[in-house]
């Protein structure tokens, strides 16, 4: 059994960056233009692009459903999906997958400022994994077992956006942004 466990760990990797949270200044809203790179995800054909987009969208939806299930099971309100937040989360995941930015919360303030929604607080969870058949499930499991990430999941937020990107190495990057809108 020990051998199988060691083999599984060698083939499957899950890395979590510490949950990042910020409390915005009262009266502050995120209305600045996005200055982050908006390069598209490059693939060798339209079919591959459609397949990757479909897979990423499915993974995003899976994370959304798992997080809301957890919140409901713990008597917390459901988060609402927000397209602007999802766009920012996707761009960050894509930038990490391409190596434009390191696996981190780098640029978090800029991502939140690019979302045209007044808010009182914001947070972000990121995950990176490879070798799992269900990378969304693994990311959520990792977040739920990490105090900082769990604090964000359980936080007083009402909106979320989730972005997933993969690269040609099979690495999967996930970003979830949380906002408490006013």
C-alpha cells in the first residue's frame, strides 16, 4: 500500500498558494481598466482550442458547484457567478499556465480593480495541479484542508468568478475570486 501511495504522489501534484484576502477601503469600488495581459490561450488548432475551452468551462462550473455545495452544507449563502470576475480569474490562470506570472497571487489588486463592481471585501484562492483525473475536485479538496483558503470559502462574500487554464505540460491552474459587493 505504501508503494502505491508513493507512486500516486509522484504522478499527481497539487500545490496551493496561501489564500489571499484584502479588505477594501470603505467607499472604494473596482472601476479601473484592466492593465493585465489579455493574451489568448494559444493552441495548434481551433478544435484543440474549443476542447480546452470546453474542459476549462466544465472545470470552472465544477468548482463553482462544489464550493456552493460546501457553503450550503455549512448554512452559508450561495455565491453568485459573475462573468467579469470569471474573466479576470481566467486571465490570471492563463498567465500562470503560460509562465507570464509565477504561481501566486501576483496582481490580485489589479484583477479586483478591473472588475466594475463596488465591493467591501475581496479574496482569492489559487491552485495548481497535474496528474489528477479531476483537477477541480482536487483543488477544492486542497482548499478545504487549508485554513487560509477555507477562510475565503467560508467568508462573507456574495459573488465569485472562477478561471481555469491548462498548458501543454498538462498543468492545470485554477483561480477563484471572491467579492462582497455592496
